[in-house]
C-alpha cells in the first residue's frame, strides 16, 4: 500500500471509530435529560434510576470520545499538513467554536455527574440540558467544516493558487450547510435511540413486567423513531443539494455512467467502472431526475462527462449509499409500526415480535451512520477540498506511515474491548430485580 493509502486508511479508521462515540455524545445526553425531566415532574423512582444509568453510559462514551477526538485533531496536522496549511485560515473558526462547545459539555457533564445531591434539582436538570445542547453544537460546528470541504466558499485563489480575500463567516456557512447539518444530527439521534432501545427491548422480552426497561424503551424509541421518520425528508434535501453542487458524486451514488434525461433511480446493482455500466439493478424509470431536480425529464450528468481521474470510487460509494438508504427505510417502517402499536395500546408496545425486531435493529443505525460518512468522504474523492485541493496533494511527505496505522488500529481494538466490558457491567446492573421499587414490593427475578 502507498503512503497515501496508509494515511487515508489511518484517518478513515480513526473517524470510523470516533464517529460512534461522537454520535452517542450528541444523543445520549438528550435521553438522560428527558429521564431527569420526567423524574422532576412525577418523582417516580424509576425515572431517577433511568437518568442515573444513562448518565453513567454518557460518561463512558464521552471519555472515550474525547480520547479518539484528540487523536483525530493530531492526525489532521500530522497526516495532512498541506490541507491544514491551505484551509486553516479559512475554516479555523468552526473548529475553534467546536472546542468551546466541547469544553462546555465537559464542564456541565461534571456538574451533572457530581452535583446531584449538591445543587437544586432544577439546576441539575439545567446542567443536563446544557450537556445535550453543547453536544449537538459540537457536531454542528464540525459538520460546518465538512460542508465547506464539500462546497468551498469564503475565499478566492490568487495567481499562485493561494487563498486570499478570506471571509470566515461565508466559509463557515457554505452552500448546502443546512441540509448536511440536519442530516448528521438526525443520524446521531436515530442511531443512538435505536441502539439504546435494542438493549431494553431485548431485556424486556426476557423480563416483560419490568417497568424500568419499558420506560427506557419508550423514551429511546420516541427519540430514535422521530429521527427515523424525519431522516428521509432530510436525505431528499441532501441529495438535491449534492445534485446541484457535486454532480460526479450524484452519478457515483446512483451508478449513472451515461448522461440522460429522465434518468432512472436504481435499487441495488453493482457498478462496473471498467465496463461503465451498473448491472443487476432494479430501475425505476425517470425517478432519479424527479427526486434530484423535481422534474422527471431533467438531465442527470453521467460519470462519462468527467475525467476518469476525478471519479470517486464508484463501487463503494454506490454500495454504501444503497446500505444507508435501505437501512433508513427499514428503521422508518419499524418506527411507524411502533407508533401504530403504541397508539392502539396507549403505551409502549408489548408484542414480542416487535420487541425482537427492535432488538435486532439496534446496530443498524450505526451501520447506516458509518455508510453515510463513507458516502460523504469517498464521494468527494479525489478532492480534499472539492474542486480546489486534491487529497494526494494534501498528504504529509513523511514515510513509513504503516507503523502508526497498525499501532492506532491496535489501540482502537483495545479501547473497543474496554468500552464493551464497561457497558456490559453497566447493563448487568439494570436487571429488573435491581430497579427502583416502592417500599415493600417483591423483587422481580433477575437473570440466572
């Protein structure tokens, strides 16, 4: 593998690892704050126990996310110095603001974790809300930087290719920033909501009378389900934004090699860049033109109109896009089914088939999240800054990048095992026999 390949794999694996913790850091505090709010309203000890349990999970993921995020900050400077040299003065503002949001989240998480019996309950809830808001703001500012990489703005190039006339505000809010930010935030709430719901759904199948897990499932499904229903709308807006700004990416998403009016939407299929065709796809006539431009006869530019060295990796972009859309559709359908069952039952659904489906769907949100980021990053290639700076021109001249690649891969594996062990211990403490109960109530049976 080339040095560029190792640099891309190292950055990609770091982002793939970190994005899980970043997404949970955005959404988990919201679940925690909702449980805390319910406890203030009802004084139900189950809500208090749920807020405490989710606070511990938030702390675990925040700690590991802080470590992996710091690694990425160093990698940006060490692996991609030419990119940072070019763009640092343009998009330094959102990175700096993300740092402020991160430290705000850390401060108020500390207040929330250690101040429960030391500050008034409403102030304690306020601290939890600040954690949730600042976590979302962190994702907001980072996504603005990524949006700039996909649609650079706020500068012009002089005769020597150097950025001049820099406008930091215009750079921070480039064309398409709104759709990308909304799509990312919804994906965080969707993935985390379903992951949490899956744990409690699995335990609820085993302990169907558990008030703790039923309450937790209801809150997690409400957050994840609403995000799942809204995500297709956000995805449609994002796709239309891509169609206007990055036509080569759109063509790669759909495996569209020939320019065509009334282009079809493809479901499945395997693009073959050498033969310049997509095989085995189910095609819906004129649907791509309709969805991308709201005109069934609109022209969609094919990959053949672009130089071959400016094509993204078509196969991977297409497959990741199909996985993201397919999983998103499944989770939306499951959310709507859950809403219908909840409406009929006037409460959290109890059907074992539904609980089993939610339990199995738990990891899918994060699979879709990872696939979506692959689409975003791979679909921009070969550009680090779309149309301005190539990835190959951004990499460090340092050699032997295989060493840090394998070293960091080992570190990420160790951290993954540690997080899994900590979470297993945390989940084991939430068996029904240990949840909060009225005085004198008989304990429910725990796991054998």
